């Protein structure tokens, strides 16, 4: 596995975020090979013994799964209301969690992993991971509506970043469009289209960063290939 910064290891082990891990180190609560750790320390999870508040940490084997989520499942590890969750369709060995969310009635590609450090970076706004959606909307989008989406729409939580929009087909009950965004606000696509007068009738995410749904039926999941994992890492490379 090789050496890595202690804060990164603590984050990937699910102890705390990097910033919170720094506080743990400053407070003297982290030990490496029996000695109190210092900020800037590096560890090799395969060789070094790391303890937090006396508890030994072990490097968990990383898992990366891609699910083509069907409608009707919630994007969470467990649901207080007893609804089905996306984890039911992912035969992971360890405990994985979804990276981001898709609404109950939304389908499409969803990444699940136990690599907390990568997940946090993929979700951080500064990395701007592209997301491509196929959408069925009411009505036919005018040039003015498309221009508003492409320039950014003012929502209750601020103006959105520009989107890329293409009308794919005019249908009997509206239009099928594709839209690419790189933000991750709650229900953003639905709110943007409602703001320009075209409520969403159906929503499917085709792509998340370098991952797409090609060859993966709705309701099926698979492990990521080494090349796909490497591509995800490049999307969220640290400066």
C-alpha cells in the first residue's frame, strides 16, 4: 500500500475527516508504533501500528462498486422508514456507502465504496465532477429556456453553474433532453428545470465522472476495474 500521510489514513479508515483528524493528532490522541504522532507524520498501513484513543486501526480492503440504480430504492445505508436501499443490490464484502445521492424516483449510475477519502474529494465542489442526465420533461424547451440553463439558473440557494443542454427528441408528452452539470446540490436538476417551466417526468443519470452505464442493466451492479479506479483518482487528484 505504501506510505501516506497520517491524516489521509485516518480519513480512509473512517475515523474522521482530514480536518478533524488533524485535531485528533494535535490533541495527542493518535499513536504510531507506540509514540505520540505529530502533524505531517507518514505511515505505512501494512507495517505501522496506528491507535486512536487506544484503539488499533487496521486498513480495510478498499471496494469500489458501480450500480445502475432502479427507481424505488433510497440512496442510503439504512432507512428509518423500512424502504429498500441501494445496498441491497451491491454484494460487497465490507461495508460500503453511496457517494452522493439519487432521489427515490431517479435511476442511473451510482458509485459505492468504503474509500472515504476518495468519496469526500469526488463530492467536493472544487473538483467539479461531471454528471450527465437523460431527462423527460413536460413541454418543449424554447431557445430562451435552454439559454437560461446554459447561463445558470437562480435558485433559492443561489445561482447554478452553467449546464450543457441538448434536446434529443420531442415526444408525445414533452421532450427528452440530456443535461450535464458539475455541481451536486440537492434535487438540482429537477429544480433547474422547474425554474424554467419544464417539470421533470423522468430522470436517469447516464454518467458520473468517468463512469457510465454502458453494458450495465438497471438494477445490476459490478466492481470497478483497476483502470476505472485509476480514472476516478485522476478526477480527484490533490494539488
